[in-house]
């Protein structure tokens, strides 16, 4: 391994080089104490991660191989190897990139990619449970991939819910998750609304004036975050739809993806005014760049 990339809820992430594939990779460690009892054995862990590995979508982080090191020890450390994303996690990327370098169309393009990945998970009846900008990764040409989409199933419930005020994502969690630890695709939809807020504000923390302890009561009284500065109303209305108190009233990810893909109102998140036609030209240009990079034109001899 070449060095540490960051620390996450479930363990540390390292940069590595995967010799069989001759490529850079990210290596995520999973703390054994956090694993569910039914996935704590090496065999069950590999089986569970194998389910995650079969989830294939252009905007889902691709797992390369589950690896168990130190199998002979009583409590082996668990490692997951994934593709390496050159620009790191989306939250840090939003905060570190100058605003002028992230056009409004680019932010919407990122949101649409995330919605596409979540629409795929929705079709597979798979729940993320920790969707946020910090758990999305950015590659070249603003390619975004959703990461950690199966890890919540591998960790103990008490581990996931007990760390209130630190690792538990209170401000991204739907009311039914906060009150009853009930998670569904609809709770992922709620979190997506918060992720939209992160995108629009270039990584500002949600609920800036509400303490962790007061979030549930704030939501219970019908209050929601205000429309961010310079955010178009149609984007804010999508956030509000995601934040419906009753889970069944929230849109599906298929509907969300359609809304993002068919925005017809001015979509400048910062200040100016760009219509959907300009946005589509931008998306075509970005997709063309990605396609050309993946499929270089053969050299003529």
C-alpha cells in the first residue's frame, strides 16, 4: 500500500497498487469489531461482499476483490479493494475546487449521475443507508461514483446507531431512521435531498443553525432547510420533495432522475442563467471526453 487516503466510519482507506491488474486501487479496511455476527467469519464476509461486487453500474464504485488477510488469526482484518478515483471524495472536491471551476451545469451533471446510480440500487431493492457527498467519489471529467453502497449491511446495528454526535449521519437521516432505525429506499431519497444541498452550496454543512440534538424536533415541527442562496426554485422544490415527512410521499429515484434530466427552468446554481439546452451540450461534451478516453482511436500504420 502506498499511503493513507482517509479515515471512514468503518475503517481507514489506503492507496495501493494492484499488481495483477497493473493499476492503482483504493484499499478499504473494515474494523472487525464493527462486523455483524453473521458476516464476521471470512467465508460469510466474502459471500456478502460478493453480492456487492455483482452490482455493476457506471456510477457505482467498482469492487475489484474482497481480500481476507491473516486468516489464521482469531480476528482477521478485512480488506476491500476498489477502483481508485483520482479526485477523492465529492465533499472535499466541492470544498477545495474554486466555485468558478464548477459550473452550474457540472453540479447538475453530478447530481444526475448520483441519481442514476441510486435508481439502479432501487431497482435491485438495495439500500445504501449512508448516502452523502463524503461517500461519493470523483474521477476525471467530473465522473461521480457512489461508494460504500453495501457496507451498512455488514456492520452491527448498535455500531451504526450508537455514535450519535460523531459518526452517525444525523443530518442526512430521514425521520423514520432517527426515530425507529427504519431504513428503506425512501430514506435514501431523503439523504439525496441533503446531498443536493451539499452540491448547490459547494459542500456547506446542512442545517447550519440547528444542533445535532435539535434536528429531529426541527423536522417534526414541519421545518426544513431554507433555499440556498442563488439556488433555482425547481432544484429547491426537488429537495423539498425528498424531505417529505411521510416516506411514501417522497419520489422514487427513477422520478428524481427524470426530474433532473428534464429541468426546463433556468438552472444556474450560482448566479447567471443557463437553460437546459446548454446543460445538455455540456453533458454531451463531458460524456464524449470520457468515451474517447476509454476507447482511444486506433493508430494507423
